[in-house]
C-alpha cells in the first residue's frame, strides 16, 4: 500500500485520536505493536510512527492500514512523515527497567534538622508526574501548573512541619537523571534559580524522553510507582494519596467500583422510616470495554465452571454460574490483554476479592490473603488452561503496593 495520499492534516487527526484513546488502546484498536525504531515526535510527545501512518491513511482514503500492509517497512513510513514536515527520531528506546528503578531508589532527597526521615518532595512530585503519564498527558509541564498542583500535595502528604517548596523538586529532580527542565537561560541555570525567576520565565519540567518512553509500559510504570511508595512513602495512606494524585486506578486490579461510596438521594419515607412508592431512578451513561465472550466461555469450560480459588461450583436459575476474571485488568491504567492466558474462572465472591486486591497468587502458585488472615491454598489449574505468569506477577505487585491501604 502506498502512503502518497497522506497529508499533514491526516497525520494530525491520527495523533489526536492517539491522545484521546491512549497509546495502548490506539495500538490495540488498529492492530499495531509498539514502535521499536522510529517514533514521530510532536509537541514533546512521542507516537508510534507506523500506527500513526496507518490511521492517517484511513483518514485520507477510508482505508485504514494494518501492520501487515506496510511492504516498505518502518523506514518508508519515517521518510513519508519527514517529507510532510514531521520530526521522526530513530533508535529504539532503552528498555532498562532495572536502571530506572535503581535511580528511583537513589534519589538525592534532603533530610530536615532533627528529622531523620527523607523529604517526600521529590517522591511525591514523581508520583504526580507518573499519574500524568498514566493519563497520557504531555511529558513537560509549565511551572505555574506544577506549582499549583504539586504545592498543595506537599502540604497534605509531606512530612509534618515541612515547608511546601515545589520549586525544590521542580529543579533538583534533574539530579536523578530522570528529569529535565527547559526554558531557563544558561546564565541563570548555573545555580538553582529562585521562585521569582520561575514565575517570570515559566519554564517547563518533566521526565526525560527516555524515561517517559519506559513509563509508557504499564508494567514498568507499576513497578516504578511501587518502588517510590516502598522506598519513601511507607507510612502514607496510599488509598488517600492515590485518590488525591490521580492514581486511584491502582487500588483495584480492574473496574471494581468502590463499594463504600454512598449514593445521594433516595426514596421518600413515612414517619416510621419505611420507603413510600417505587425506588427512584437516575439516568447514566457508561463507556465499557468490549470483551471477547468466546474467551470467557472457554475458560469456564476448561475449569468446569468451578472457582479456581475456592473450588465452589455455583448455580443460578438452575444453570452453572461462574465469572471470567482478568488477572491484569483491561482498562486504564493496567491495559491488560483480553486473552485466555490473562483469565481465571472464579466465583462471584473470589472475583470481588481478587479485583479488590484482597487475595493474590504467590510465586509458588498459592492463593494468599493480603491481610495475612487466610490459609494459603493452591490455585487450581485445569489442563489446557495456560496462565501467563507475567500477568500474575503484575497483580501480585498491585497487591504489594496496596497492602498498607488495608492497614
């Protein structure tokens, strides 16, 4: 397939859809993998060049190309995009996840007089930036936005009696090797600029391009968040922190709603508190992920409709009832695949416990409770039911991350 029909505006439309859907959903929707050698760079953001070209071709002609339709390879795509005036960078991003985690453990955090605990300014700022990355927002953030959003965060979750100085992490996170600041002239950057200079110049800061690329991977991002919390924020209520910072998706493994959120309003009652008339209704609009129902049926058939955790075989309306549970959730921020290797057959009770991070599967295949109040028991696996251990490890990391939430 040729790319000669693509114009500048078609590429822009494709990048806008990329941002709207998020990287993982965009690639999954159009059948592409991650770019390994060529990435389109636009307004500080990086896009998988071949996927963008395929969707841009669809906007131009109505024929959306798949990965198999590119006979000329990624180099041809890069040349096309460059001829249209776009910047395309070569070289696969480093996959040095271990190096990223090591840098996070070695942040040069300050310690206040009389308080041996490390400052939380840099760790909280990094979590805030990771929440932006999970939401597919721009890599670099202007100083006023950083100041207004991170400043209150430092007051709420920083060390007791510590001053909220967002200018400190904004500038000094550069020492981690994961962060960069732009917009400060060289003559003013020889020493840490003061707040007045930041307010005047409006610099931008955020993860380096390489770090941002690594954090696009949901597994790497989860491990990075867990590393920061375990290293610097061990005694913080993570549920409150994640809700405040925009990482509430990490408090469950799927789309489980928080059960203790009370609904406002209700039916009229009489003098004895009894309901009068029918229960009220309200309209709601939901956006749900379309699952492969054939896969759900397959895992239930393989497991005979019995829960793999407690071995319960439920019946409902005189028929067997079980649920197909994703180990690594499909939606944001987990972006797990809808495949048999990512499915368990569970009863309704165990499904809620699994999604709510109350139970997990350890490295030896034993189901344990995150509160330590359950006797371990083997996860039953039927012959012919493959389970990807990487998905199990992801769920286990989520449970480790949220353990302190449960006290």
